[in-house]
C-alpha cells in the first residue's frame, strides 16, 4: 500500500482520519488506523527520496468527550462510522459508463418495485432477499450488459426475469443443501428466486 502511494504523493492522502479526544485530552484513533500506519512508513521512505508530498494535507475529524457524553461514547462513534455503507464500484466516478449505470439503476428499481417483499434496505440482508445497491453493483461487476450486448432497461429486465425462471426450474427440481428451507419457501411464495444464489449473473 505504501509503495503504491509513493507513486502518487502529489495527491495527498484522501480520506478522513477520525480521532476521539478523552476528558484528559488524550487522542485515540477510531477510524483510519491503516492510513496512519501508511503515513509512518511513507515518512521513512520520503526521508531518502527527492519526491515531494502533500501528506500534511490530511483531513482529521475529532470527536471530543463532552460533559453529556456517555461512558461508551468512543465505542458509539466507532459503531456509527462502521454502519455507513461503502461506495459501490458502479457508482465510482469514471468506472461505469453513464448509460450503463442508468440501465442498471432503472432495472434494479423496477425489480424492487415489482417484488418489494424480496428487497431489504440493509446491504447485509440474507437470502432470499436482495439489496438494490448490492444488486446494481453485482450486475455491473459481472459484466452482464457487455457479455449479453444489452442496450436498454427493458432488455436487461427481460434477461434478469429469464434468469429468474431458470432459477425457479432449478430449485423446483432440487434445492442445494446450502439453501435453507425458510429461504426457499419465501422465494416460492413471491416467485422470486434471484436472491437464493447469485450464480445466475454469470450464466
């Protein structure tokens, strides 16, 4: 990680390092430990290099202990930070074409609207459910549009629903042992099998 960063020192160190300030003024790193560790290594490397660096331009946020703070304040801050969902590959600038992202987004929203009982807001949802952001990212990462020459939302929805039928036939014949009976029962109830196994993305 540090070796890669040596190639782009002029960009500084993107990201935020989060600190917790205790009542006595002591600082503890809550988030960003790896970046701090990399900075330590880079400082040693830069001493023996003519490369310039913007490592002093680091964003740091500090959560101070307040009179009203609970004893678990630091842990609460850490938990809140880690609840945040990561940015998906499909949403990162310069990764997906705007037209491809639009097709994928509209398809995912149509599926969620058609099968609301099978979608959950949490990205950590369990089978047979899907999360719309996980689905969008999975479709993009699998290269579905390129591999199947899909150029429209309708074409993608048709392809996905065809895979749903394939999955239905597969699971009606025999369910793999890793699929729970409860998950399969719900998939059958709502006629939506895509969340049982994401292997359909690569067929």
